[in-house]
């Protein structure tokens, strides 16, 4: 009997450790290579990596339109472009090809408002740019929002130097990001899904 309990405890501990170690793969596993689309959606919340990825995809011809999210409307002045808009201008991306989403405050809002914008412009496919640990929540959120439409999205991950899904716990930034995303995924599952 004691032996069976010891085996059960050891197996349970091994399972828990395995689950913990695989969290990096879990949260980042839903990105894909880019494909041609109508619009590139560059999610806010970082220091420029997402923007640079979006610019590169635009320059390579993956899409001819850009939506910028994550800009706080309280501080936005269209006559004074923010740093992300200025960076797009530096790369000769015309203002007419850029839409600034001032309505979205959450990932859920970003998906919903992007779908509305796509429908209004006749766009069918979007490339959605974010960091790898954000992919699980994006996948579930955007799937839920886009489920009853004929529109598509493709999640494209940035390539941050700090991200390694198999050893995520060894890096402070990765560890913070993964644990935060697990918390947010649980919240979204309870509130939105």
C-alpha cells in the first residue's frame, strides 16, 4: 500500500513538473508563418518588436494595410503622430494605409474591432502580430470573435531574443510573461469564452 502511494505521488509530481516545464510551449504554440493578407494588425503593448515585425511584413508585400492597436485615445492627437506612427512614416508607409484603433482596451476588443474594420473595408484576411507567449490567448480570443464570419486571421510571432519556449523559466522576462499569460488565459476563459 505504501509503495502504491509512493508511486502515485512520484507520478503526480513528475506530471506537475512536466506540465510546468511545458507552459512555454503551451502559451506560444499557435503562431504560423505569414501568408498574403489584406491587413497587418500590429498589437500594442511592447517597445517596438511587434511594430518592426509588421513593417518587415509590409515591406515584403504580405499586406498593403496596417492597423495599429494599443494606443490610448485619451492621449492621442492625430496632428501629432505617436512613436509608432512616426516609425511607419520613417519607412515610407503612407498614412492612407494605416488605421489607428483608438477604441480597443483589451485583446477581446482588438479582435472585435479588427473584425468590424475588416468588414467595413472589404478585407478578408489579417496577419496579427504579437510576442510568442501571447499566442494562446490570441488564438482562443480571435477564434471566438471570428467564428461566425468568413474572415481569417493568421497569428505571426515576433522573435524576441529573450524567448525560448523550452527553457522559459530560466529568463526573468520570459517567466514573468508566461505566468502573467497563464493568469490572463484563466481570466479570459472565465469571462469571455
